[in-house]
């Protein structure tokens, strides 16, 4: 490497070295920095390293200088992500169903690079989640990017909906290419859903993003603005159990008081709650009446009952 070009890169090599090899417990010495630069073909003296560190500090890097010939040196005190933040991100990536195993490893590898050599080992964590099944749709990241771009540019998308076959492969459900207006991405029950307006049907529909293939942004402007402006997306996702469709109803449900946490987790803290007596309370909430809703109720036991309306009570009895 030419001397002039090497000197131009010198500060970059120094900060890269500090990022990768230093932390509070592992300061790097001036001698170590000089040796690293020599390997890159850049000759340096002790005094020039002092000047380089000072310039990086002036620029805004949080580099701590430790005095002393033994145990002294420099380390990068703060980074874009602190170690606890990186651990949280790694846990979220590992436990997410819609991120494939391959992509999980790639993302965690990139997160490790921001931590430095010594702290990266602490990110080799294993999160165990009962019944965890990772998606196999490797194109999901590009699909999500296209969906976000369509929303930002106020355009429609086309895609093919996928289903599992007996050979355990995702294949198109049919030959039709669906065209919808995307409005929001919703995270619910460990899955990622797209809420979109279907112009042909004239209604809002939702689709599992990991089961969407060949997502493309097209030139048509989005439709369904009025329909989406009339709904609260947070309330909509709470009301739509498991994202299975059905008719919307205002339902009154009676719970034992020990299940107040379960009810609020499901319907939100803004739900209409009234204490009935020492042992029970009722909630009035808008829900999409479906088999998923009835299954959720049944799973809570016989002490949870639908009080109104009568038609939903009758449907629940029939479902049971």
C-alpha cells in the first residue's frame, strides 16, 4: 500500500480496531495499535497514535484513555447498541416464527459485528420456545420491503398466496394472481399479517406475510382509504381472533375475576370492563365471531360465558 493512501486510511483502521477488539475489560495499548497498523502497511509512532485518538474523540467517538504503562490503553466506551439491547434483539430474532432459521443466523451474525469481539460471544444465546416452527419462505424479507414501499408510494401489489402440500413445501394455492391495496402490517399471535383492501370483494382482508409469494408493486393507486379510516387498527387486530374472518359483533362476555389479566391482554386496557360481584366481571368488546374466537373462549373453561347477543350465544352452543 502506498504511504500516502495508507495514511489516509489510518484513522479508519484505528476506529475499526477499537470497535472489534476493545471494551471496558479489554483496553488496547498504543503498542497493539501500532502493530496492527504495521500489518496493514502503515508505519506509525507512539506520538501519532495519541494524535489519532484525540482526533477521533473530537469527532465524537466515546474513546476512554486509561493511564499507565501496564494495564493502560484505550477502549470504545459506547456503541450504537449497548450489549443488553443487542441481547434483546437476538432473542427477538431467534424466537420469531416468521424469520427463517437461515436468516436468523445471518441477522445475528450482523448484530455480533456491532458488539465487538469479546462481547459477541455473549450473543450466542439459545432461546427455547415450546412448539416453535420457523417459516421456510426465504423471500419474506424482500416481500415485506415491497409491501412497505407500496404503502409509502400509495400503490397496489400483486402476489400469489401459498399453502403447504403433503411434501412439506409451500406452493401456490391456485393459479390466480391477487391484486390488493396494502394498508398496514400487523403482528399478532407470533405471525405477521398484511391488512389490505380487496377491490373486487369490496372488503378488508388479511394475509399471512410468510405465505405470500412473488410480491410485486404495480402502478395502480391504492383503494380502500375510507374503509381503513373507519377502523382502529389496534382494536381491529384484537377483535380479529387468529386473523380468521367472520362477522363483527359487540359481544358481552362474563369472566371470573382471576382472568382479568387474560381479558385485558386480549381486548386491551381501554376495553369496557364492569365488575359484577366479588367473583366475576364482564367485558363488552367488538370481536370477529369465528371458530378461532370460540376456541379461545372454550380454552378458558366453563366459567367464561357469552352473555349477549343471543345469536352469538346460539352460535357458540352449536360450535361446542
